[in-house]
C-alpha cells in the first residue's frame, strides 16, 4: 500500500498544481491519482473516501471534456463566480449530506471516523463539481476539506496522504489567487475589446 499511496499522492499533487494553472493535463493526471486511491482507501476501511474517489474518476473525465468544450461547446471554459444564494445552498446541502451519510456509515459499517469521513466525502462531491465548472469558490471549499482530511489521514497512519493534503492546502491559496487573476485579465481583455479606444 505504501507504493500505491506514493503514486497516488505524487500524481495528485501534480494534478492539483496543473489545476491552479488551468492546464487541461490536470485531468488525466488526476485520473491516475484517484484510480490508485480507490484501492488504498478500500484497504484502509475508509469506505466513504473509496466511493468518493470512484466519483472522482467520473468527474475527471467530465471535467476534461467540459474544460475543452466550454458551456456552449465552442471553446475553453472561463473561470466564473457563484452567487451568494448558490453558495448558501451548497453549504446547506453539504451539512445535511454530512449528517445523513455520517449516521449511515456509523450505523451500518466499521468505517473509521464516520462523520469526519462523511464530511470530506460530501463536501468534496460539491467542490469537485465546482472545479469541473471552473467556479472560483471551489478553492475555498477544498481549503476546509483539506484541513479535515489532514487530521483523519494522520490519525489513520496514512502519513503520505496527510502530507499530500497539507501541500494541497497551500495549493488552494495559490489556485484561488491564480484563478482570480485570470478573471481580472479576462475582464480587462473584454473591456478592451468593447472599447478599444479606452474611452
């Protein structure tokens, strides 16, 4: 498992770094990371994380296609923000989902840290969808998820994964900054196109 954990961790770090750069190569690299992680989490009895990474496999494929084609199928997908109402909705969904999934895992399985594991699962489902849609807020969701994940993996003795998520925490800050900067550049380019004289 140590070798598989190392492969998944390294590929995951490369993938997230590429995501901060909005590189399309983040998705195939991510596929390698999450595919291997499915095996590691199954062996560690972290069933929620295992199911989460099965979902990640599908979302990496979807994100790969969606980033290339864009919303209208005519080009690269730009970074956008969500409304306050949408953010509140997803926070409520995450909290309710965590409570329900945590109770289910605690009552029916031998899952370690059922509620903490459930939170990282449900919140990551939401954050991954935002990532595939290129929503800026995904980085804020991942920041909170990473803090919880670091703790769980360290307590389970998955130290490479714990260290990986500590680096992810740093990459969240970088990703948020870089994506915000790209939005500013895009807005400036749009204004320049609409008003080339600058008047």
